[in-house]
C-alpha cells in the first residue's frame, strides 16, 4: 500500500448546511471528472453535515463506490490525501480531503485501475486540480446559503416589527399577510387559524379580490388543513425536498380553480399546530425552496406575537376558558390515557371531599382581658412621694404600690389632736361646776374635733396605696410623676386579679347569628403560637366595633381553668376558632360568597 501525505493539522469537522441545488452540481462535477479518466472504476463525493461525512454524489452506482467509503472516512479523519489498494481488486483508491479555513468540508475519492506508479501519480494530480474546482463550487454554495439565511433573518425581524407595532390582532394579522404577499410578489396571502378541529381563514391580504366567493375560501381552508394534517409545507409546482412527497390533493383542486403557483406552510407554537399560511402568485413565477425557507422562518418568528395579540383581544371570561381548555389539553391529551384516568380519579376524590361532612368553625380575632378590674384613685389632693410598681407588674396582697406625700395630713392631724385635748379639758371644767350649758357646748366641740382627727388618720392610712389582693397592674405608672400633683378621685392605677381572665372575641356581623353560649373553641396567641388555650363562649354582648369598613360584635368567652393560665397577660392578642356545628365542606367553604350573592340578588330583584 502506498500513501502520499498532502494536507495535515486541520481543525475538527464544521457543521455546515448545504443548499439543495448543490447536489446536482456535485454530481455533474463527479461525472465529468470520471469521464476524463479512462481507467476510473467509480467515484464518490462526501460532504460534511451535522452528523459528519455523508455521501452526496456517486458514479456509476453504489456497488462500485462501496470500497471507497472507508478510505474517504480515513482521509477525512486524518485530513490528508490517501492512496490505498482496493480490497479484492487490482485497482487503487485515491481520496482527497477538501479544507476551508482549516475545517473539513468534503472528501473526493476515485477507484481506478492502473498498471504503473507514473499513471497513478498523474491521476492523483488530476484529482487535486479537479478538487480545487469542487472546493470553489462548495464554498460558493455555502456562502449563498449563509446569505439566504441572513436575508431570511432580516425579513423575519422586519415582519416581526410590523406585527408588534400593531395594537390589535386584526391589524397585526393584516400587516403580516399583506407584507408577506408584497415581499414574495404574490397576488394573495391568506392566514388561517385552527378553531377546534378545523381551520378558518382569518385574514386575506389587501391585494386579494375574494368577494363573496365562498367556494374559494373553502378550497384555501382545505389546502391549509392538508398541510396541518401532514405537518409539512406544500408548494405547487412541487419543490424537490428531502422529505417524502406529501399528499397535495386539496392544493391541486385550488390550482385548477386559480391557475397559479401556490405555497402553504403550517404554523406551530410549542410544537402544536395552530394554523397555516397560504400565498398565491402567477404560474410563470413558481416558488423556490429558498422562499419556502424564508416563509417558514418568518412564520416561526411572528406566530407567537400574533397569537398573543389574539388572546389579548379576547374578553376576560373567554380568555380564562381558553386558558383552562389549553391547560386541560396539555395535561390530558389524546395520547395520555394514564393522565386522563388519574385526572378523573382526582376529580372524583375532590367531589367526594367537597360533599363530605366537616366541622364548621368561626374564626375571630381575640384579646385577653381581665375578668374584673379595680381602680385605685387618689384619696385626696396631694403629691406623689414614691412609686414602687407600674403597669404589668404582679403584686401580692398588701404590697405597697405607691405613696402620696402626707406632710400636710400630719400637721392637720396634730392640729385636731390639740383641739380634742382642749375641748376635753373644757368639758371636765364645766362638769366640775355643773355648768350644763358649757358642758353641752364643750361636748359638741370635742366630738367635732375628734371626728376631724379620725378623718385625718383615715387619710394618712389611705396615702399608702396597697394591693387589696394578689393582682397584676393593668395600667398606671407614677414612677415618672414623682413630686407631681394629683387631684382627689384621679385614677392612678387599674388592677386585675391574677389568673382571672376572659377572652373578647371579635365576631363578624355575618356570623354572629351562629354564635351560642356554651360553644367551645381554641385560642392561639401571637406570643404563644404553639400553645392552644381552650375556652367556652359565655356572654354575647350588644357591643359592636367598626374596623376597616366591617362591623364586629364583641363576644365574651371564659378560659378553661384546668389549663395553666400563669403565662397570660392582659392585652395579649391572637386568633380564635369557635366550633358552631357541622355541615358539608362545600357549603362551609362557599358560605361567604353564597350569602353575598343571595343578598345581592335580593337587593336587585326583591
């Protein structure tokens, strides 16, 4: 085996697309090359695509070039020309890689029958020279392909801008079909959208003169359904494609009526067919594969924006129903039997759960309040001397809470004490002289002085404010008023017995009729969310509270004394739930809306 190294050190294969007309050109090149070599047994050209080297042209048949496949693969992998004897043959195989910018784009190979090395070298040089022409041909086609793709992208962006610029769906659809018809030189452009199981023509370009031709619209719709069913574009005259030739009965019927060239492409969104686009122009101006690709690119880019505008134009209720239907179709498609069964079972379970009996509860904001409160007021006009406790402090029975200044009271008591002694002496002197008038006067003055003296003592005792029982101070703080004046009867402190609490529930007006004394419930406080407190509804008061436009009734409840209440403090807030009965879960969950609806209907219709 002989090998001649020609090109080395190339980059990995590039993934290149190839225009359809390139196949014919490559086949022609190969036939000319083989005809110029009398000893040629076969020829093969392989082009690089996304999956690697693929046969693009062969001569004279597949059996003759089968030995060249492996040699071409090796030449492409090594990026160098190779000469090797053919298996089970007296001939040789010659393979030459074609490079562009360091990347492999193709491999040309020949099977020849020669008798000496000189002839072999001559054929090798001829293949090299011919490969240069093939390389130029491929590069030119690839450049044209890139240019077509750039033009397609530019057209797509321009059309998308026109669609987005329109504020409503009708204007956007008309702009799309009119612009496509104008750019392609078409007489008519038609946009059809899928409605249920059939396609309906939504808009026709401004150049069309459809009039009242119902049959023409029906034929266009049939052609659109034909491409949607097959998920393939169709053009008449037929454009050669790699795909299997599609069925085109509806298109042929449309051609018989319109006598022109027709092209229809399906429209997809997220892989789901949503409609089709049809363009028509004179028969002497058939559509090309490049135009078909451009139209497909334009449609793929514009269809999403177009459908978004269509959805935005729909009424809210219809939009919601459509979204629900689409979500249902995505979850329970025709090919998803297991999901449909699971959804049916879930629906049955939900209905059963809604019709199942449940506990009806009334939720309410709640606040801890003392069951009894006592006010400690100032016994006389005076001044604050000291304060040892303030709001929130627990106090024992007899504990000093605050002391008022008693200087004036001590002087007052001393004055009246001297008066008692004076009038007592005068009473004794009058008794000794048996002066009855003086006796009566002295006795009355002595009794008055004694009463004032006792009153002064009482005030002195009351100047020290003490807790009458074990309690907690609910309000009051004299520690910031030392030396300040207080007036007789002024509220200084409010105290409540320790552990004696009630719960004030704010029941909404719509649920007050469900409340009954003796009903039980649970309370969770914001400061103690993990500790529930049991209570029993006691008094349903007529007191109301307005908050946020709603009216609430105050219902008093008693806490269960068998649970620990030492952690509670007046003013604590939380949420309470009162058990008011049992009923269907559906009725419980929809009570508020059903009551509101019932009231509105009565207001409107009496």
